[in-house]
C-alpha cells in the first residue's frame, strides 16, 4: 500500500466500510466527526481500494454521494494484516 502510513481518519473510514459496506457524508460526520469524506475516499482509492460512488436521493430531495466498498485483493490483504496486528 505504497509504504506510507494511512491517516487515522482514512483508516476509520475504511474500517467503517469493512463493517457496513457503504457510507454517506452525513454518517461520516455524525459517527466519526469526519467532515471531508470525499478526500478520505480519494486517499483510499490511491491505496488501491475499490470504492464505487453513486448519487442517492435524500428525504429532502437532495442528492448526496454514497460510497460502497468493493472486495478486491487489496482489501483482502489489508484485512489479513489487521488480523495479524490485533
């Protein structure tokens, strides 16, 4: 994963995605205090994680991004590494 250390917020977003599969900006703000979710998603993509983006309509009629984690070999390797370090 590039040899550089992942930022704490980026790692929290990844952990959330592993547990829940998807995330929206308001969830990131409410549950983790992360205001710039799109930046964290960009960093995860830079590390090689597969993340899809789709626009979803909110109850108020506005559209927001929803990010979904795609299982790939980078994700599998990261999960295995996290298990070894635990």
